[in-house]
C-alpha cells in the first residue's frame, strides 16, 4: 500500500523554465513533508520541507506547496538549471512533528534540457 | 566534511549466501536508519535505531534480515540466506534532529 505516490516517473523541462513535481498522499495523519534530491551513485540529500500548519515554504529557487484538503504537495523549481537534473523523492511523516520515521514515494526523474 | 560511509559499495553474491552491509554514521548522530531502494517501491524503511537501541524494524523481513549496532560507530545489516528478490540498493542514514537524515552512498546488492 503506497501511502506516498509520485505518479510521474519522469519529467523533462527546458532550462530556465519552471519544473513542477507532484506528490499525493493517502494517510491523513501525515503532518510533515519533505523533498529529497538524489544524484546517481549517491544517497538522497534533503532539499526542502513543510509542516502541515503551512501551505507554502520557499527556499531560493525551490518552493513547496501543500494542499491538505487534496492531500497533495508539489515542488516548484524556478528557474530550472542543468544541475537540477536528478531523481526527486517526496517523503512524509506522521506523529506530532517529532517522528523521524519517513515514508517515501517512488521518485520522479527530472531532466533539464539545455 | 562529515559523511555517512557504507561498505561495500557493490556486492554480487549467489542465492543462499550471507550478506553483511556496514554503515558508519556521522559522529554525534544518535539515530540510524536502514532503507532499501527498489524501482517498484521507492525508498522503504527497513529499520531504525536511536542511541543504538532498535526502535522499529517492522519493514524488515524478519526471517532473513537482521540489523544491529554493535557500537555507536557501526551499524550492520545482514541477510541470511540471500535471495534474488533482495537485489536492490541499501542505504544507511543518520541524524540527531527530527527529519534531518543524512544518507550514505548506498550498497548496490545483486543476488544471482
């Protein structure tokens, strides 16, 4: 039972344009959400997060939006750069903002076209 | 530059053999996680420890997998006997604050 779903296995975006990666979840107990970025032959690295008390969090070129009623979050990258080409994982956690246990999605491979 | 290290980076073994993967967490981190990455399931949490004590291993097939932390600088994941369906990339991660997980480079396991 996949509680965190990334329905697009891959996405290609022109350099300079906006990249939008989507994530859906089914567990209403999730209260904290994260995005990780992964390059080949490396482990995932933390990118940005958002708690359920917010609907938007921004960090430089990266913005995460949370729509709790739709159980949906998205990651926007503007402008997209070639170094953004990687696999992006969405992750979620449940339990009073203090539970380290993360449930990950299957990932979306983003390719930025120069 | 503190990093999580994992050995070996690659392992090819035959079905039925024992496999041991090792992880050195970042010094000072008190929480250690083991994940498995497959194409179908993405990143699955197998087990995690805090202060060397197991907190949750519900994601791990109990009959063949075992995870331990003999000391604060070493975490191990063993598979005995290994099966072809265990072929995956296994990641170790460590942290000391909620949600901060620093991942190692992974061990790519192939069981033939």
